[in-house]
C-alpha cells in the first residue's frame, strides 16, 4: 500500500510541476500528441473527442513517468497504462491488448534509459538542474522524431488482423515485455536495491536489454503492417478465385447456348418428324429434354452486387454437387459501403459452416436471406444439424489448421464495423444472424 501511495504521489508531483509551469505542460501535451498519433495509427480509439483528448494527456504524463531499474514503479505504471488504453479503444480485444503491450514496451525503455542512466551521469557532474529542464525536451524529441520519421509509413486506419495473427503477435510481444519486467525488477527487494553487485549487474543488463526491447517493439509494429498486407492479398486472391469461377461458369453457359443455337435447326427437324409421325409422346419427351438443358436454364443472377453474386453462385454450385438445396433470397445493391473482402468473408464463411453441418443432417436445405434496408446490412443463414454442436462451434473437419477460423473472423468483422453477430441453436436447427450499420 505504501508503494502505491508513493507511485501516486510521484504522479501528483509530476502533474503539479507541469501545471505550475505552463511551458512544461505544453511540452507534455506535445509529447502526448506525438505518442497519440503513433498509438492511434495502430489502435482504434473511440470516436468521441473526450477519449482522444484524455488519451493524449495520459500518454504525455506516462511518457514523463520516472522509471528506475530496480524500482517497482514500472508495475504501477503498467496497472494504469493497460486499462487506460483498453478503455479508450474499441474493436478486437486481443488486438487491442497486443498493441497496448507493444507500446508499453516502446515507451518504458525510453523512460528507464533517461532516468537510470542520463540523470545520474548529469548529477555526477552537478548538472541536475540542466537535466531537470532538458529531459522534457529529450522525451519530446524522441517521440516527435519517431512520429515524423515514420508518418509516411503509418497506416491510414488501424490494422485489421484475424484473431490467429493477433494471438501470434501477442505471443511475440510477450518476449520483450518479459525482458523489460525482468531487467527493471531484477534487483527489487522491498525497494531499490542497495546491493552493489546486483545493482552493477542490472545496470549492465539494462544497457543491452532496454534498446532490445525498444527496437523489438518497433519491429512488432512493422510486423503487424506486413501481416495486414499479407491478409489483404490473401483475401483479394480468394475473391479473385471466386470471381474467376463465376466468370468461367458464365463462359461455359455461353458456349452451351452457342451449341444449342447451332443445333436448333436439327432439333426442330427432329420434332417436326415426330409430330408428322403422330408420335406425340416422344415429341413431348424430346421437348422436356430440351427444356431441361442447362443452356436454356442459364445462370441465375442472385443479386446486383458483383462480389456477392460471385460468392453465392460459387457456393450454390458447390451445394448442388454435394446434394444440398440452396434456398437463397438476396437483395443487395450494385455498390455497397462495405468492403468486398468483408462481404465475401461473411457470406463465404457462413455458407461453408452451413454446408458442413447440412451434409450430415436429414434436411439438406441451406437458407440464406440477405438484404440492405434502412442503412443496415442484414444476413441470416439457417440450416439443420445432426448430433451435438462442437464445443465453441469449431470445425469438425480433419484439417483443423485450414478451417475453424470462420466464425471468429465473422465475429471480428461484426465487432469492428460496430455491428452484431448472434447464434441461435436448438431443436436441430442452427441460425446465424449478422446485422451491420452501413455508413451513409
């Protein structure tokens, strides 16, 4: 309890110093502004101005927090840092936690290096007052330089990764995070260690570990951008494959129509001969065969939106091959303020899961209803299932490395776009409902 009060008193003292001297408070705000621009490029901050202003001030204060090697102040800072960033942001929880941990590993090594190494060196030469006035400019120069040096490479909006990639980056972020905690708290024994050997060891380790933690945090932020590009290309490739499949189907139908047109004279001659012979039964049978031709049935356009039509057509064809019945009713405009990748992921994953379940059920029908109405995108997919649902509704396929992420990905899309995803199951029926608000 005493250490917590000590931490709070330090925070109060720092704020009081800043508020007493407006120039210093402006420096804190400037540092917080640069940090906010860096953080908000990776973390989806809540849209209200109060959150943005509060986060800017908070980051400015945190960037000036005193961190010594061997002092538990880092833990108390962590207890304030993580809840503040999580509360001020929205979206995928694992993604927000990952970015929070990375930025903690980015900010704290700078604080620890200045307070542990620069301050004692300048104090040794009697330059305490110089350090007191210069350290705020140094911190501002670090974050201002980092932002100005990377702003052209910063994403226009926070990266969006699948849950598995966020978990991977969080696992990687645990390494510099653990190293930072270890080197700062290594010699802590009820206070700042007075053991000279341990203190000397900690100081030597800090010289190597603190830059490592800082650079690793930067590398992880870059890795997030690389993974997002990879996912974007992967989604574009899947969408291109679906469109290619759809257009290949159209070309096949066009060839069939040409063939039918070429043979139409022969068909009419054959029908005329059957009629003249008075064999009406065979004539009617011949007409039924022609009517059942895929060339006459033609491809059914399910909606005006090209991306959705490509996905739905490909899935309907796959259902036909699997002996399933596709009951689709779709009303989507040609242009949607919803990205093609997100739209195709919602439709494709929902239908994949429904097909997987319906193949083992007695009722082989998959029902899909999708429309845009009053500024809302609404999707409902319903199917029968046999037996018990898998725990967590995971895949039942043998290749679990390639499947089982569909539902989690759909939920991430719904949360990111401010919508909802609901699952209802019972009496052998499974229903998935997605509702997303569309921007004007």
